[in-house]
C-alpha cells in the first residue's frame, strides 16, 4: 500500500503567493474594468539584454544544425560558464575554482535540494522574516514539529528575528544549531548584512561546526561598495558556507531559469572531512539532475561578458530607480519605509497598527495596488508589507500616484 510523506500535512495554510493571486482575482471579478497596479510578487518585467538575447538565438541555431548540435553538457554545468562564474567572483575580490560551481535551474530549487546532503536531525535556524522556501522545504523534509498558530512558527526551527532595532538582520543564535539560512540582500526586508555581521555568523558556524546556506540572489543590486556581495569575502567562510545565486533577478532569467551553487572543497560539517560535502553534492546532482538547459547556459555566459554585464546592470539600475520612486511616494503619504536602496524590495510598516493582511486589503480596495503581506514571510513580518520595485516604469508611476491620491490613513506615521 502506498503512503504519503505526512510532513506535507504540517504545512500551514496556503502558500503566500497563490493566496495573493486569489484575493486579487476575487477583487477583479467584483470590479470588472478596474486596473490593478501590481507591486507584489518579485517577477522581472523588462526584456532580456540584447547581448544575452543574441547568445540565446545563436545557441538555438547551433542546436538546429547536425554539425553543431549538442546534448547533455558537463555534469556540473558547461565548463565555459563555470569558468566565467569563477572570473566574475574574481572581479569581486574572491577566488573560487570553476569546479566549486554547480550550475542549476535556479536558486529556489537549490535552496531546497541542498538539504538532501544533511541529516534529518539537523537543527535549522532561519532568518525571520524569510523567503518561504527555506521554511517549507525543511518542514516537508521532517526537520520541524507542527505549526504553532499562536506563535506563527514551527516547532524545532530556530527563528532569528529581524527588527527595526537590529536593522532587520539578526545576530547569530544563542543555542547550538546545525544549518543556518541567511539571505543578503534580504528578501523580503531589503536589508543587507555588513562584513561584521556576516563575520559573526562565520565565527559562530566555525565554532559549532554549523553550515551557512547563503542566498545571494540579489547581490547585484548592492550599490554600496562597502557592503559584501558574497559571503566568501568573509575570512573563514570557505570552511562553513554554501552560496546560492541566480541569474533570475541579475539578468531577467526568471523564465529562462539558470542559477548556481558554490560548495567549497574546504567545507566541513561536524562528521565530515574536507572535500566530502563537495563530493556529496556532486553525487546528488549527477544522480538526480541532468543539468540546466544548454540554451540558458549560453545566455549565462553572455551575461558575464563585458557587454552583457553592462546591459544587465543598466536594467538593475532601472529597477532601482523604480525603488526610489516608490520609496519617495510612500514616505510622502506618511508611511515608514525601509530598504529599497541596495535591494529591489521595500519593507513598509503598516499604518494605524493594523495587520499585514488588513493593509494588503486596504491598498487593494482603496488604491487598487497589490503588495505582499509581511506576515507571509514569518511572524517577524507581521505589521509590514513588502513592495517590489520590479515593474514597467509607467505602471510603477501609476501605482504610486494612486496611493498618493487614494490611501486614507487614520493617523500620520513616523517617517
């Protein structure tokens, strides 16, 4: 008799983003003809850079010719792409070997799949608020207890709360944990860790033989040169950290799908020797994964070329100008806004002491604007909403103008 993985039953109510879609659809159906302004889900909107588009077309043409057709690529990802990634990290002041890179179809899947090389009894610490995949993938892997509706947390998970007081980037845990999920620039808060903050986590991990799983998917949005763009800028990180990254927000690959994970050869867990975790992840990938699309990988190589980087960064600058417009607009109506300076997300305190979902509904009903309730990212996200800078400029301007004209606050917030 077949049985199910009962850990799926532990998952709390519906996934955040489908619930947003459900409410938006219901509003649209009851208000036909009304245009909704979407500042919610972080999906890119601008066309692919020309250099990247040319590389994708060229690869497709090669696949259409018998003399230049290729099938499966190199197991860890095409060698030219891994060499280009190694060069990209050198430009950040970090030396990583090409065979320490593992090319994937995106950071989200790797953030979940990487757990398979660690024991089910590992104690996991997660930033709160956090991107849902970190939490939900650990739930279905059996590393948590049931969801506590009162606390809005899962038992056995260690939550590292981000707040205004700590700049939305927490200190290392006080108790011993085994796996630590960090995201910088952070989704959803837009906060970016300093060298000192990351050093404190690296020091903790080395002292406790813990592993940091570091999501750097938004690193290209960091404009402040004093802030780290990879955890491997931190001394000692090669012994205790895995970095996950993606071309999704870097170069508009949300639909193309391409990412990478770095597993240093020096990385060690409590019961391993140097090189073993690297070998385990290699075995996992070659056993369960046939590699990212060779078309997408050709696009990734183009992104990392001089022309591709310049064009991709121009699009990032476009989104960051959107963030500036949104930040100024929200502050002009009295809202308290964080982030949006080194990340494409703005973290906005809900007004009048209302809940995240109440403010979501208020923005939807009064302004026809869709944002993302902070509580969907964890208990520490209650009382905030996430606003995304991804969008066409004209749509962003319309959304901000609608908020300026239509949002009715009962009291003015402290800016």
